[in-house]
C-alpha cells in the first residue's frame, strides 16, 4: 500500500474507489482556411466567445446557489478575461493574417498565453494558468463543437485522480454529487481549485507529482487531507482506521459548526480573539462564517499579483472598502504589500532577479524603495479607514528605522489627503509584524512606536532556523516547535506587555490546534488564521483552563528539543480533545 505525500488544500479524510481522468488535452489539428472562409471563421470565433461567456455566467449562478456568491466570484476571472477584447482581437488576427481556422487560432493563442503564466516566477500567477486552461477548453469546445461527457458520467461516489483539475472541472464534478475527494499531480494551495475545494469541504491533496502514474481506475484510495497523504490500496487495518477517522471527523464537524456563535473563551473565562487571514476581500465572509471576529491579516500583495500593472489607488480603495463593508463592526488589519521573496508582480520577466530573494528587496524594503507604488496603497488604505475599524500593518520590519520611514510616508499621505478634503480616521492604529529575529529581539523598541505587534511565525521560523520556507528539501527542518522560536515568541509577548501594546500572532502556527494551549498559556489573546482552522482552535480554547495552559507553557519552555515539545503538546492536546 504505497503512500504519496503532497500539499493539503482541503482538510478531511475520505476512502473510496479511484477514477483516473484522461490527461489528454484536446488536440486541435493545424488547419488553414481559404481566404473566402475567413469571415465565417471570425463569426465562429465571435459566437464561441459569446457562448463561453454565457456558459460561465450560468456556471457561476448554479454554483452560487450551491456555495454562495462569494465563492462563485472565483469565476469572475473567467468572465473578465472573456469580456476583454484584447484576446479576441489577437485570435482574430491569426485567422485574418495567417488564415488559421478559428479552432486552431484559438488553440495557438491560448497555449502561448497559458505558457506565459506558467513561466512566471510567482506560484500564484503560475496557478492562474489553470484558469486559463479552463477558458481554453471552453472556447475550444465551442469552436470545434466537441463535447466531453466523461466528467458527468459517474455512477458511484468516487475519488478523482488527475494530472490537474480546473475550477470548472471541479464544479462540474461536484455537481454530480459523486465526488468524494481528489488527488492531483499538479497544483498548490493558492489555486482557485484549492479555494473551491476548501470552501466546499472536499478532502483533497495536490502537488503529488506523479500520482496519475501510480493509480489505476478502480484502485481503492485514502485521501488523508489532514496529513497531506494519499494511500493507494490500503490494507485491512488501514481501511478500518481511516473509515473510523472519517466518521469521527464528520462528528467533529457537526460539533464545531455548533460553536460558531460562541466566544473563544477558556473554562475560567479568559477570552481569546480569533481573527481570519485573507488574500482577497471575498474571503471575509468565509472567515465570519467560521466564527472569526475580524480580519487580523489582509495579505494585500495578492491584489498586486494579478495580471498586468499594479492596481491603481481607486482599484485598491474599492478592494479595501469591500473588505471593510464585509467585516462590519469588526477590525480589519490591512497589511501593506509584502512583495518579493516568492511573491513577485508585474508582467513575466520584469521582476528583477535576485540571488537570495528572501534576503533581498522584499516587503517593506521594496515598498520604501518604490514610493510610486507604496504611496497609492497607503492613500487607498487611509481613505478606507473612514468606513470602519481599519488598522494598518507593516510587514517584515527588521530595524526601527524602517518602521519610522514607513510611518513618515504614512503621515505625509495623511497630510496630503487632508488637504485634498478626504475623510479618514486620523487615529488609525499602526502595527508592525515581527517576523525577523532582529524584530523579535528589538520588539520592545518597536512596541514603543506602534499600536500593536503581530508575530509572523511563517517568516520568523525561516529566518531564525535558516530554513527556506518554500524548499521541500529542508521542509523537515522547518518547525514552530524549535525552542529558539518559542523563546523569541515569549520575548515578544513580554516586550509588548511591558509597553502595554497588544501582541497577536498571524502565522500558520496560530491555526494549528497543537499549539493552541501553549500560545494561550504564553499570554496571546489574539490569534489570526485561515478561516478553516478557526473552529478547531476555538474548540480547544473552550476546553482548557488558563492555569493549565500556563503550566503547559512552563513545561514546554524547559525542553531542549523540538521532539520533546511536540510529544508533550500532542499528549496535552489529546487530553482535552482526543486525537485531532
Ligand atoms: C508570516 O510570515 O507568518 C506571515 C503571516 O506572513 P506571510 O505568510 O504572508 O509571509
Ligand atoms: Mg511573512
């Protein structure tokens, strides 16, 4: 029973029979048309765009009825793309100038266009290639009139194994009500397919590299979306174990849903604020639905990682206002763009190559050197502060001077907006992320000049342990449980307390239930995490006493190794909530 490891995009456990999807893409013959047929081909093309647009709109509507308009907005990318005349024009030119058939011209253009996305440095943009493929298939279906029925012809509930799945394929499969889960060779956690899977609660593991060559249709598969593992043809005891776990998880899900409107409060009455992390405004609702009482991290750089040039001030203002409106009376912490490292923007090849991008012109450093991009962002954030409880946060601060410079630019922007007659909150809280060892060591100084600090453990771990967070070859060395990390976190919390400045934590560690008791014991009262993690973390908080959590913290801080920390935390967590 071989086991393959991949990336979790949607938690949950499922066991069932596999169906391996045909990985062949539609092959379009190279076909030229006589000159007098060119107008006909152009009409075919025009109709194809119109029909694909109608298809997408209908798909969005059906999906919205099933999963809510926010999730269905994912198809907005397709709609915007199809309505942009540029692509239509370029495909049309291939028909008029090269006399390609409408189908061949579409296929040539779409493949080139998709390849550009695939070659981009940013994983986020690479994954947009999947949306492009989706559009390509729809257009080709329209121009060639071919239909692919296989997705809807499932008789039994199955686990789909594919090289990759586009958002449309996933939605089509989901509508058959026969989709138990899926596993793919390609894909990553930020793809739209992943977002849809998580939103629908479909267990999935992606990025398995070559799962399609190891599985045949009819094999039994376990998708262990808790550990990012796929087991092919499990033995009897594994089947029994996973069947029980799937049932247990289902029970837990029901119990967790019931917690939604209850406070995250320990048994002895200590309240912890659980906030959501988002990349796009439409995710706010999902966070609130899971019980978040605000947004603790809006990763605005994702707005800059879409196609083309950076978003304008107005476009950003709209995005921030959308998020403020959705969050209502709750706080919305907008982090200024954290570009660089693994998150680059702009057309392919325009982001300057760096030997060590994580140690290079990243985040606040990039912003301070690119005021023509930074200032419009600050203006948009400040303007949005007129509408709600907006707070601003600067990422990757590694020295006090950076914080001072960023605050200085912010003050200039505020003066400017005041002169221009804009309304905004003059007392908008200003925070800094603590995600470098330098910031953690000098947290007290940072606290003196901020309204709040937020510990970004994702980066703090990579910089402290010298482990690239994106390099799978050293992934086993990347851990929040290393004593050095825990001591840095403890130090920041103490420094914040001394300066009476609130300290929160917004790295992935905040959403890992294994660390909840420890973080509460260490004194954290605000944790910000991906929406899906909120219920489990809340459940643990509601099952503990502060005194117990403080005892756990003392013990954990006495350990010398990561292994001791993890074993102990596993035992303590199991005591309050069995195996999670
Ligand atoms: C972090 O580093 O912990 C963090 C929250 O920021 P990001 O993951 O966006 O780098
Ligand atoms: Mg970070």
